[in-house]
C-alpha cells in the first residue's frame, strides 16, 4: 500500500500564499529548516505569518510582493545553518523601517534578541553615516547584524533591473566600496565573491560577458600547462600528507577594474593537509623540490590575518612560471571561506581578530570629516603586521608609520607619541614601518600635535583622532 505524499511545507501556514514565487521560496525555507536541529520551526513559521501580514500590500519595484525579499534573505541564512533568532531577524529586518510596527511589537512576540537585531538593521533616515555607525557598533557586539545586512544587500543586488540606471550605479558603487570590503575584512570570501560578481554582471553586463568569454578561451589554452603544474606539485609532496590539491581559477569579478584583455587564469593552488604541523612539513617539501621566490613566505598560522584567515602562503617556480600556493588544513580551509560565520555557528559573537577591523569602520562612520572612500582605500591597500613588545599583533596598511601604530594601540598613546624603538634603534614618529617589526612607542607629556602630524599618518583612525584633537583645542 502506497503512503500518502508529505504535504507541501507551506501547508503549515494558516494563510494562503497567492504569489507563486513567494509560495515557492517560503516552501524552500520551511523545507530547509525542517532538517535543522537548531531552529524552532513553529516560531519561524509564526514569524513568517507576522512578517507577511506586516508587509501585506507592499510591492517590490519589480511588482512582486515585498515579503519575498525577507524570505530570500532568511533562506540565505538557513543555508549557512544559522540559529532561530537569526532566521527571524532576516524575516523581520524591514518591519520597523517599512511598516507601522515598532520594536516593542517584535519584542512582545519574539523576544528582546530578535528585537535588537531588527532595530540594529533599521535605517536612520536622516543620516547614512549614522546608519552605518549603528550597524557596525551593534555588529561589534553581535556579528549577526553584519551578516544579515550583507545578505540583505546581496538579495537587493539581484533586483537592480527594476531600478533607474543612476540608482543601479549608486547602489553598485556603495556595495563595492563598503559591503564588499566588509565581507573581505570579516573573511566572508563566498559572500564577497558573490557580491562583486552580482555588481559586475548587472551593472556592466557586456564587459562581464567579454571577460567570461576570454576566461573560457584561456582555460582551453591553459588546461595542459595547469595539469603539468599539478603533476609537478604532486611529485614534490608525500602523498600521505596531502588531502587535496586544488587549482583556484580566477572569476570574472577579479577583472572588474581592468580594461585590458584577460591574460591570467590561475589565482593560486590550495594544498590541504591534516594538521598545522603538516602545513610546515608540506612547505619544506615543496621548497626542497621547487625554487622559492625570495621574500614570498607568509606564516598566517601563528599570526592569522585580521580577518581570521589562517594558513601559509608562498610563491614558487613551477614549469617556468611563478605560482602562488596556499597551504592549509581542512579546518582552516572551511573557516577561511566562511570567516565570522564559523564563530556564529559556534555561538561566539566576539573575536579579538575583528576588533581592530570594526574600529576602523566605526571611525569612518562616526566622523563627517572622513568618507567611505577612506575606508575603501585603506581596506584595499597591502597590509603589514607589526607587534607590541608584549606580542600583541597590530595590522596596518602599507606605508603606516610609528604614529599610526601608536594610534592603533590607543588614542591617548598616539597623541603623546615622540617616536619609537625598533631593533634597539630610536626612530622619529614618521618612520615608515615594515612587516614583522616590533615597536616600542616613546611618549612625552609635553608633546602637542600640530597640523604637520597629518602628513605622517595613513590610517583613517589616526587622521580622525588628530582632527578631533585639533578641533577640541581650537574652540
């Protein structure tokens, strides 16, 4: 006897979904959450009903029911296996902003955690800078705020066709200059790649197709050389150590800013192994058999990048070409792709790795003297890592000085900086730092910053603190 088929997930709802696309996406969300062990499905179902009724009658620019957007954002969160409150926060993230309901209505129904998430994601309509500041300030306490905002932006980028061309370009520019850099800074590689790809594909479709066509042709031409490189690497490595050897090819978005023809296919190779110790063993084996490019080795296992990325990077000659390698454990590789999502899944909402990063964005968002372009340039610049005498790691942009270092440690330290000691040698505060330096900052109580100090800094925080000091002492 045949069993009756399971009813569609949307039959769990107490109201009909007339739009076919909305019904499909709600069904996909409920089906995905049914398999999750960390989600309160009845509570999420209640949130779907709450959000649907709150946005009833509202339409997207493309004519679809507005609520299809929060559902798609929640579906993204579900695919990353986030918790109940995160899913509900996605479903209700526009309720306070776009409906008569207030945070108290959400708190009464779903609790203070969801209410805080939604409140954090609600725009300050009088100021874009204050909106950014609120997102980053609260996101520094609860990373889910940032993550939901990024997923919200990804879904909005998918609907750009319905907007006027000038609005498309404005949203695209903001997405790249801010949200793309946020995703990069927090190690959210998958989200960053999707965001940049969406902007490139939708804002510059002809250039995107041209680049894609060039990459496809190049892949056919380069297939044999890449396979020869793989063979050479396999010969250099003990098979018992290697769990994976993957050539990572460039995507069209890697050529977003280039007008010339695509001339490179391969980004790097990823070598996966079991443990951090095996990473160092692999590095030794590779360098024993293949020529290393001088000064190209970077150890991000003992000194992780500010966005949490861990592994060893190096560059070697293979088959007559310079090739970048990333040597990681399987756990490193997964965590490197997900960034702070790994922390969320472990119910950890704070990390020392991200404090400096968030502070940079708070500095930019809070000060009208600084622009979003400042943070864009700072994020895009090459980074260096320096240390305090106690071993605390400070990540700065290329060209940073002892004065930048001092401000990164503490604002009051920067204001009093005379100079610093590096390798037992005393240097002035404008000394440009190099990767790996250990700096002891020297201070003086009689030191008074002047306008000339602005020429000795490259970090937005340093500039902001100097401008704030100048304004305060000239009032």
